[in-house]
C-alpha cells in the first residue's frame, strides 16, 4: 500500500513529531513498517531517545 510507504526524510519528521504529540494510527503503522525495513532510521530513533533521557536528567539536576 502506497499510503503506508514513507521515505527516511518523512520518518525523521514523524519521529520528532512523536516527541511532541501523539500520532494517528495510520502514521504509527507507517512508522513501524519503515523502522522494521530500514537500517538508518532506528539509529536516529535511538539517538532521539538518548537526547530525551539526557535532557530529562539535566532538568532534574540539582548540582549536589
């Protein structure tokens, strides 16, 4: 199905958008399908997760 096909560029936009808001079901499915087939985009997804965790630690840092 062409509606579920996404390019790497489109997937990176979806991954970043997912940080701020929930994605519709069709977008989540397209994202999952692409991540299962692509080798580069899962790496980017892990990088986003690492940055999110680092920022959360920084926000909660008290300096003690």
